[in-house]
């Protein structure tokens, strides 16, 4: 036996236990890449696009199932279908309306995302008030309990079309448009011939494309003003023609005016009272020996100096 044989052997080094891999997690989220309206009103043939960002919020690669549900509401027994298209789900465009396929899937790595463009188009021939409820949903294939969705509500509305005419023939063109639209059942709600908008007729209709065909054959009509997308005419744009402002609008008590007619023509006066209902003003003459209030139609005065400018 050797001298050191009875000494204790050194302890063997301990090996660290391998770290356990994290538990797999699954998650999916849908966000709008930019601000978007989920309640929209659209004219026939008009389209809206939505930029969506679908993200895998889990730590595992996952197959994401995409589904598009469409629900229609209309007074028509067989309403025209809204066109729904998506880019980014697969290499080619996914035309939901044409293919009738409402479900697709793609793979996303853990923490990855994919941009998808969703386009909604209101059909030509849509009736006023036709509605579409579109639900765009995503679900994890590995964990079906994990999902997210976005809902878009679309309503068909009438369009306002500005028809160019020869000046002085606005009424003639309006009558012709009404007669032809009625004969072809195009669906014209109203026609406006503004007195202070020469050379134009405003038409309210559900079918601007069919209306354009009708106008092509009308004498003195010079075509339609481009009004699609951002250029679409809104009711606020024509409000001034629907409810003209009173002549006295903008006139204030204290304004200096000149009388343009009547026995005091050429005299200067101060506005003392304004009657918007009767469109009359009561003024006080500067040069009169006795300052007696005089009431005249507002059409007989013109403003020389505003009260606020003094």
C-alpha cells in the first residue's frame, strides 16, 4: 500500500443540469397599420382599402388560419354581392367574392408578422341602405382557442353627380336627365338646378355609372365632373345650394351703409336693427335733421364699413 493510498479521493465535479426550454406559447393579433374607419358608407362602385398587420405573438412557429365571413342585408331578394379582395395572404390576390373560398392559412414564425391589404367594393346596382357585415378573423392552428378579429360594417348610399351643361340650358338638361332616368329605372332621388351655380346640374343617384351613359345622349350636356374617391362630392359641399343664406347674413348692427334706392338714395346711415325673417334693416340717417329710424329692404343698402373695422 502506498503512502497516500489511504487519503480521500477528491470529489467528482458536479455537472450543471441543462436548462429546460421555455414552454411553447401561441398567440395571434390583428392591427390596422394606419387609422381606419370600421363603419363606412359607400356609393356604388366605390372601393375602400384596409392595411392590416397580422402578428404571431407566441414564441413558436405557427400556422395562422384566416377566415372572411360576409353577411348581407337588403330589401332586394337577390342583392348584388360586394367585392372582397385580399393581398398578402398568398402570392396571388385572394378574391373572396369570385372564388367563394372564405378560408386560407399561412405560416408565421414566433414573433413574426405579415402585412395584408383588404379591399371592399360596393357593387354597382346596390340599393340605398344595402348593408354588409365583414368579419376578418385569424386563429392559431396549434391552439384554436387563440384568435383575433376585425369587423367592418358597410352601407350603400347615394352619390351626388355634377353634370356640366351649356350655360343657360341647365333646366333643359335637368328635365331630360329626369325623363331618361325614370324610363330606364336608374334610380334618381333628386335633381338640383342651383340659381347661383351656372353651367351645372346636381343629380342624386344610386347608379352613377348608368347615369353617365344616359347623359351622353342629352343635348347641351357636357359630361360629368370626376367625383370618385377623395374627389367625391359630399352633402356638405352643396349645402349652400340646398339652404341659401339670408341676404342679411354677415350684416351687423352698427355697420355703416349707403342706401341704393328709394327717397333716401345716396344717403349714408348706421344699421340699428336687422330682421332676418323679413330681410329688412332699420337704419338711422346721418344727414337727417331729425334722426328717425327708417326701415328698408336689405336689397336697397350696401355696406360701406363694418362695425368691427371701426
